[in-house]
């Protein structure tokens, strides 16, 4: 599909879907936010999720390596002197092949598990246009500070649209997820992601990446049989993450494992600085293993002084061996 066709399709989707959904689909609070810009002619590019291809049965272009360093900054405009970031999110149902023997039906966002990593600066206005095409009622609940009407606890029925709008605050690492009961099922099926709010003064330059731990309940017994970083079991063991020797690494780590009360993150042959919930500009502690409950997240910073392959994983060995482990491949560019 050409870029022009994609934009025309997205504009058609906006007009027809929102008009068809009406106030019942968007909700009173959502309808009062900003319907006008959605169906008036646009002079700016439309932000279209890369895989919004109606009728696809399997996510397109989804790999944990793509998720690792990809941040979605939205479509940026200025309204009344303020920066507004608009994100378009589509809930879908898609099948993912977790390994040679196991396929899994996910409820996902924009065709990927985990969902996109949204990113903004503290004080930006966030506008999330959420279209539910997943076949069940879903919602988006963002951690952080916002009004009650934007809390995402009200289900959005299949085929309907809701617009979430709030200020990006406070700076730090936040999470978003579906909040429709049973929440454990909706999250474990794939409806979750990370939301990074940068401080007004940027952090020092670093090689930044996202690692989200999650589990898969394959047989609906409320126990996980497989685990993964960024959606795919064992992926980073088979595809080690290349980093440069002596390069500052900034790791945004999130635990979204349901059915297990806690999980740790351990880095081999190194220590990392911990910025708890990303809420500080100075480290809270230094360690090589940190314990996180479900939905807990932190920024970890480190660098490797020696080249080679170094493992990372939870120190619950059963979780690690069932897919939640990987390797950093430290490259000495000066030696090549």
C-alpha cells in the first residue's frame, strides 16, 4: 500500500468510525475533548500504526529486536501554545507463533506484544485515539496523574472508539494496560505496554532500550507455561543484543508477568545503577539484581568494560529457563 493510500484509508477510518460510533462509542468525556480535528481536513501527516491492515491474522513486522529500541513519539502538533502528541491505538486479536510447537491467540495493540512504547516530555498534552477491533470489550489505563474520566476503567465495546486525553506527568517510567475484568487475563493475553515521560531537561545521551518481562498462560490454568522479554520466548538468546564496549546503556525494565507475584532482573558480570520508577535524576542504588512486583518498572544504567556475551534474566530460574532470558553481545569496535 502506498503512503497516500494509507493516509486516505486512515482519514476514511477516522470519519466513518467516529461518526458511526457517535457519543455512545466515544463517551461523554471523550466527545468533549477534541472531535473537531479528527474529521476536519488535515494539513499535517496522519500518524498511522505501521500494521493497521484490516483483516490480518498475524501481526506484521513484529520482532522483539524492533520493540527493543523503537519509541513512538506520536504525531506532534501545537495547540494554544502547548505540545500535543497524538497516538492512534487499535486493539486487535491476532495469532503469534511462540515457538515451533506453540501458537497463541493474543489480544494486542497495533499488532504487537507488548504494545508500542509511547514517549513524551513532562508537560506535553497526550491524546490517545483508541479503536477497539479485538472482538471483546477493552480499555487503556495509564499509570501516572490524570482526571477520573481518563482513568481507563470503563470498558470500550468492540467496534467503538474512545479518546483519552491528559497531561504527561510526572516524568518517569509508566505502564499502560487494559483494565477490563478479569484484568489478569487481558494483560496476560498481551494488552500492555510502556509509557515513558522524559524530564524537561533530557537525561545524558545513552543507548536506550526497553525490556518488558511477561508470561504466557497457554492452557488457561492461570499459570504461565512460557515467559518472554518483549513478547517472544528465548528470542534474545537466539538473537543477542549488540552493544558497544564502554557505551552507557539505559535500560527501561518493566515486569508485566501475571500469575507470579514477583520477578527479579539480574545482569551477569556487571552492576547497574537503579533509578526507581525513573522518578529520579540521581541513582537510588547500585546492584546486579533487582526485585519487581507486577507492573513495577525502573531505569537501569550500566556499561561493559569487557567484550563478550553476557547473560541477563530473572533469578527465578524456572521463569528464565521457560523463555525469559537473553544475551548482551558486547562489541569492541576499536578491536575490529
